C-alpha cells in the first residue's frame, strides 16, 4: 500500500482550508516512466470518483477552492507548479502568481507526471505553468463538468500530452463550485463536507480512510 505525504494547510483570514490534510501520492499510475491515463481513469471510476475534466494550464491561474466537494487531481503531463492554501489579493495575474500580491504563507510545490493530490473541500489551490507563455487555461474535454464524449475513456486516452496537464475527479454525483476568498464562506460547513467512501487511489486500503478521520 502506498502512503501519501500529508500536508496540514491551516485556515487563513480569507481561505477556509481544512482540518483534513491534503494528501499527495508520488508516481501514481506511472509504469515504465510513463503515466497510464487509462489506468488512472479506471481506478478513479472503480473507487467512486467521477472524472470531469482534463485541463492544460497556462502561465497564470487564480487561486480558488471548492466549498461543497472534495477533489482529486493527477498530473498527466508536466512539469508545473501548484500553490496551496492562500488567496490572491490583486486582479493582476502576474502580480498574484509571480509577485507578492497574495496572502502570506501557503505551500508551493513543483509537480510532475504521476503527482496525485486528494484535496479536502476548502483547500485553496492554483495550478500554473511557468514554462509557457500561453495566457489561457484550456479544458480539453468540454466544459469541465464532465467529459463531453460518447466514449469518455477513449477521449481521455486520445489526448495529446503537452505542457502542464492535470485530470480532475470528484466523488460521484458531486458538482464543483468556485470560491476565491472574496465570498465570506462558512468555514465550519466546508470543514464538515462528508467524506467519500473510498480514496480515489488506494480505495479502502488507507488514504482518506486513514488520514481524514
């Protein structure tokens, strides 16, 4: 059984974050140095998590969190960077991504293929690619609320892996919404979002069943 690294991301003035730790699995679904996206897809589905998007990231992204659902994200092409736990404080994307226009603290991780994160509701994150000049995040599978295809698995498997890309999934039946620290959230309601039955990666063998009690 693979054990994740658990990060405790404390609340800020604007971001609820969570008493539950952010879980980080390294080299998930990687075989012979390559990520098997079909295996990732099948494992998520088997464990009751619905894949809703595959996204190619741009130079900047606004920090945000999901107040009503937990989330799983796996890097399918990289490298890239993710900043966790703090709100952006300026509308200028360059300033809040590469400058200091954000809350103090947070966690910055360099990520690459096979990095899988299981994210409690409320934990802020911003995914961006410092190695590109592209200004626009590009969801490659539709509207980011479900794979827009008669054969979702085949669509995902057929994607060109280029730049910094991640695949995102949510507990089956859940729809994500967006908060960014400017909306006076109910921290306690977010912290009490019900846990899914199974971890998206290791199922019943640990993961959220061990770390999110």
